[in-house]
């Protein structure tokens, strides 16, 4: 985890970015101003997909304290999120009981990278990695002010000590 100020991309609050909700309309990220948000690019057919369970437990435990997980479906990694919005929503609900909000399916890397990820990818993780998303389930913790406060690799479990410590600091 790194706690440097986010000066990447176009700067400013990540929560100013416009993005659609999974099942239509706006995801209205500005509604999370004053809350900590864990932004995670997700996929339904990945070896890391069981992380949905830990993400949902974080949501259940910390939502009352000013926190939310925000799932961002992406099909850029070996086509592991091929479904429609309805199929993704049904899978997440039926398989993992997901209650946290989800955005529309987007691209997180390359020429089609969504503006949300333009604002995220310049922030370094503990190992100094910045830039492109490496795989599904890479995590960015956004502070109450809408700026990135931590980045975690895809393999870092949602309920790991480092994620929980950063999350608890962000909601304090």
C-alpha cells in the first residue's frame, strides 16, 4: 500500500468521473463523496473470481461505517467477463450474494481505457507498480476526498490484513 497523493491522469477526484451502472443509467460516483470506496475490476470466469465472496463480506461489514465496494466488470483479460449486464448481475447475485454496486462493463487498459481508470493507473502499489492493470481483481482504495490512497495487486485477497488496515484508516 502506498499513501502518496494521486497526481496521475487528469487528476482531481475519481468520483467526478461519469460511468454507467451495470443495468443502465448512471452509476453516479459522486454519491460516494465522503465515503471510502474500493474499486475492483471484476470478472465472472477468472481463477480469482472467488474474491467476490471476500468483497461482499467487506461490503457487509464496513458499509454502515461509510464504505462501499464498487465492482467494475472488464472483459480484457482472456475474455473472462463475456456476459451481458443481466448475466453478470445474475451470476454475482446467485453465486456470491453480491449487494455492492457494479458499473457498466468497461476497458481498463489500452486506447479504449475508461476515464475512471485514467485517474487510477498512475497510483503505485507497494511494489511500485504503476500503469496498466495487470489482471482481474486489481484493487484501488479511494479516500473520502475522492483520491486514491492505496493500490493492491489482483492476488491480494480483499480481506487481507493490508486491505483491511488501509480500509479502516480510510473510514476513520
